[in-house]
């Protein structure tokens, strides 16, 4: 039984341990005498534009202005690091645009995300964009459900862009979902002004767009869990 995920006794031990912790919850923290190999402080107020990881190394990060104008063939919005708010934001940016110059892939990480996006009409918006809606899961992030075209230049919201991971000889940039949506719309990596023009429309609706999917607050999920 792989890692105990299908073993009733293992699952029950984890449940019991969690209940015990909840009675007296204590978060982990570093020891007072802990030593670190390095401490990196970043002043986020100094970052005025998006940052991308460039092909094909997640450590090769550059500002948007350094890579603007690069033609893009395919865009992947998905992976476990993309929460439901990112899909709403991307849909808002793309709303009203059909016949995109790129091949757009949309893959929520879980069935619950997909269900809620359908309920809210976000899936319909992506459908109007001509997006390919994959079964929730890893998909292109791992290259295990689908692959991009050989040699394609891709913008992805996943966490890794190692060579040949998403497709043979693919050149993969990693970005936010918002930037990925603008790339899908333009068929290229935008400059900073273009990016800000398309994303400023999100600001008036940001509280609703970036609302988390709290399962206990969604009636149909809460009812299922109760039974």
C-alpha cells in the first residue's frame, strides 16, 4: 500500500494525532540557538515589475523588462501553486477575447477548484477564449497528462521548467497567472506598461477575485464532508 494512503489504520493514527494536537496546538519554531547558512532579506517595496524564471532554469530569474517582446506559442495556467483566485484573475484579463494567438491550457489543481470555477462561470469564460481545459491535476506541470508541442516557447505558472519536462526542446518561462494571461492574449511577453494596462482592471474586484476557496463555506462541500 503506497505510503499508507489507503491503509485504514495509518489514516486513523493520523486522525487521532491531529485531534490530540488540536486540543493543545503548538506551532513549530526555530530553536533560539539555531544557525543558518545564509539569511536573505528582500525589500519587496523595491520590486516594481513582475519577475519571471527563464528557460530552462527556475533559478534564472529576470525582471519583465529584460525579457519583454519574446514571442510565446503556448501558455499553461495550472499546477498546485495556482489557487482559485489566480484562475479568476486570468479569466478577467482574457474575458471577451477569442481566437487567441497562443495555445492556452487551463488545469485547476483539484476537482473542488474545477467544480467551483464551473459554478461561477469562469470555465465558460475560458471556453470562449478557446482554452483547452484538462482534467484537474498536474498535467503539463509534470508532462504526465499532456505535452506542449516540440520546440514550443511556453509561459507556465508551474514551479519547475527543467529541460524536456513540459515538452521536447520546449523553452519555458515561469510567471504568475496574471502575466501568463497577458502573454496568452498578446502572443508575446508584454512590456511593463502593457502588463499594468491589462491587470489594472483587476483592482476594483480584487477582494472577490482573490477570495480563497474555503471548503467549509461552500455548502455542497460542507454537506459532503458531514456525511
